[in-house]
C-alpha cells in the first residue's frame, strides 16, 4: 500500500512539473514573439490591376484557395499605407498599429561590416505593439526619440561589428550612405532578429531605402491574441492584403511545443499506471488472503455492495492522500526548478527555467490518478463481492 501511495505521489508531482515546464516555455515563447513581431502583420497587397485577381477564391474561413496564385500576383509592401491604416482601424479588436518600413542595407563600424535588415519605426506607435522598450540592454531610448540620426542595433549585430553605444556606424545601400550614432542596443531573445535587425526612425528609413529598396507593412496588437487567427482571415478578405496572425507565422514551433507537452504527459502518466498495477496486485492478493474473513462478513449480513465498498474506500483513501501530497510536492518542485539558472539563446532568451502555474495541470493529474485507482481497486472489489459465504465456510471446515 505504501508503494502504491508513493507511486501516486510521485506520478502526480512529476506530471505537474513536466506540464509546468513545457507550457511555461511555450507561454514565454508566445509572449516573446508577441512582444517582438506583434499579433498580426499586414504586408503585401494584391495586384488590383491584374483582372484575374477578381477570380481569387476563398474557402469558408477566408483562406486563399490557390496560394501560388497569390504569391505570383502580390506587390511588395502595403499599397496605400494611409488608406490601409484607416481600414485597419475600422476593426474594433485592434488596440495598436505601427507602420514599419523595411529593407536591407550594409552596416559598417570602424572594425567590421555586416548585411542587416533595416526597420524604420515611429517609436511611440511601435511601443504600443511591441516590447522593444523593455528589450534595451545598453544605452537609453530617449536618444533615439530625440535625435533622428541615431540607430538601434540588435545585440548580436553589435557583437559582430564590435560596436558600442555612442560610436558612429555607416549604413549603405542602393547607392546611398548615411552615418548614424549607436544610441542603444536591444536583445529580443529571438536569434534571427538580434543578429540581423536594426531600427531607424520611420522618416530616415524611407529616405535611406527609397521606394525601390523598401516597403511598408503594419504590425498590430489586438485585445485577444488567441483570436488573432480568425481576425486575420477577416482582415485579409477585407483589405486585399496578406494578413498573417502569430499562430500562422509560428505554426511550426507551436506544433513542437504541443508535441512535447503531449509526449511528456504520456511518459509521466506511466508512473501512475505502474502505481495502479501495484495497487491492483495488492488488492488482488488481499482478496485471496482474506477470503474467509469476507465470507464471515457476508454471513453476518454484509451485502455484496458493502464488501465491494470496503475495497473501493481503501483505494479512495490512498487516492486522496496520494494526490494531496503529490500536488504539494509538485508545487514545491515547480517552485524550486523555477529558480534554477538556465541560459537559453535561440527562439527566445531566458536565464532560468520558465514555469507556468496553471491549476489545470493539477486537475489533469488528479483526473488521471482517479481513473487509474478506480480501475485498479474496482476489479478486485468486484471479485470480493461475488464470494459465496456458504461455499467458503464449507471448504474451510
């Protein structure tokens, strides 16, 4: 019985802690991408001058049926930013909008050079749809707001160029070359962004890139990010621009996290299954050893239901204390792991284990434990309830 109790305790605790870790990293990843690239991106326009564009077919959810058709008939960037901005604001779910002018350039410091992605932003707009203000690790953002001839560098861009805050760098491309002062360095935690992206003011980016080297897109924040996919489909149909939600943009990583969460749940559930098998064996042996005692109880007036309830209640008592102790142990382990140092740099940045305190992890652990325990004790209980007292007493005389 003590081994069965220990199995339930450890099974519940490990289930809670694995789910807390996997869902914690998943939620942290989602917060990172929402704080960097926003919930929705509005980019390339349909070519309205192509008469065949009117024959684009949508399915019932607003998806373009022929994606290759769309890819061959799109313009680079938003066609009319002023008109598109006005149309976007007609959607009540939007709570922030930032126009971004994007292109490429070659950035040089006194020590090195590197090809970079240039993003022109209006700081006050962009701060409403991103966490860039919280991602500054060196320098001060006030210089970027006050001085147009400044640039923000990704942490790995600055590392590659050996550039420091206050130094001047030269940005060239499309026959143009401009000098900027590095006012701050940011770290989003997303490797591809930190090693490629730089920020200029929106007006400077348009002057540097021109219409041939760059184009605008809109980054949006919404009231309910979990509903961004449905909103993106509605907007794409209405705006006639490519509209991508964060769920579509990060589908691969979301599937990876889902698979990890599911596989870890199955793996840890085997501990509960093994404890259930141990409990089944214990009760089965108990029924065999206590056959004469059960027969006496039946002769004294206990019904088959009463006999069955004796074993069921023993199982429920083990279940209660096992899940209670397991939940407490799981919470303590989760708290301890959240304090462990762990440096991660890749799809997101973290210096410690990230956990998610979700009560549903405990609910699922208790539900799985309940199913296992009820099956483990109900089969021996049913066998005990079928013992005939007269037959057993005759055989023991």
